[in-house]
C-alpha cells in the first residue's frame, strides 16, 4: 500500500482544490467497524467555512489508508481513536492527528440503537418476506426478541385478517446471507448477533448511562415494514413493560 508521506503529497497536489490560499481540513470519522462520515472544507471554522467536494480518486486513497489503519488498531485500548483530522497549510505544511471523539461516537451509536427495531422490521418484510402475495395475507407480524443468560432467542408469528396467529420458523425460511466477522449467517443468526450487540452497547457499553436495563423487545410489524415508535415498539425487563422513556432522554 502507498505510504502516508506519498498520500500527503497527492493531497497537496490535488487539482480539484482550486483555492490554495486557505488552510484545507480533512476530517474522517469511524463508528464501530466502519467509516461513518468524511468532510473536507476550507478554513478553520467547520460550522461557517466552505465545505468542498474533493477529487474522489485522490480522496479514496486517503480513505483506503485510514480504513486499513483503523481496522488494524480498532481494539487498541492504549492508542484508541475514531477520528482523523488533517490540516494542510497554504505553504504545504501538514499537521495530522488521530483522536477519540467520545461525544460524536456516542451520538451515532445512540442513533443506531434507536434504529435497531426499525432496521430489523424493514429487513424482515422487504428481504425475508419479499413475496407481495404473502404480505397481503397478514395485518401484522409479531416479533419477540429476548436475551437470556447471554443468548438471543426469537419468536416470530404473523397475524392474519381473521386475527389468527401463524408461527413462522425463520431459521428454515431464511435464505439471505450476511457476513459478520468473516462468517456467513442466515437471517436468524444475523439478527441474533445484532440483538446481542444492541444489548451489550445499551447495558455495558457507551450507552449504559442513557438507556434503561431491558432483556426483551417486542415489535409489531405492519406489511410495509415501517414501525410507529409509539405503538409498535415495546421494551421489557423481566416481562415488565417499560414506559416509553426506556431511552432516558426521551424516545
């Protein structure tokens, strides 16, 4: 792979940067295992100064370098980082820093945690139950997700227009593969993995101070897969339904 000094030279000479009289600031931010945001702008004030679109080929070189470095160092507790900031002065001098942005990390992980039931629901309907005729046969799918002794358990059944319940064995019906930690997982395995990940981040991870303890989620999914937060999502602790403020700052 191209080394870091070569990358700096490429960035200095990026022909898409038309105004060489101002400081250029690159900022790349990671969440979990993936690149989340990347920004390039002129000047010192992120809020007011002009954001610009860099040459994609040039920028991709920097992104590829950082993604590889991040993956190699993601579990390094001593030199932990999730944000890379590079400043290039008009004279070509470069200053870069790798640092850990706790507030931004928490913000994105909170958005992801709040989105967990929605992502599961739309995925179930749009990819697992993609047969339109089947969708028309039910009014809701009732999906219970529970964590017991560190293991994830599911129960999924559909409710038809006669209010009859039909148990769905998603371990048999699931055909879509997901790649998680180098392993191909079917639908059930993937969402059990994601449920335990959601449980860990809200109980022991970065969100433990803003999310109430829970061990079960129940979602009622309409045929379109889109949930109403107030009506279709319930969190429980030991079979006791939590108030809608299970996320302590309001959901």
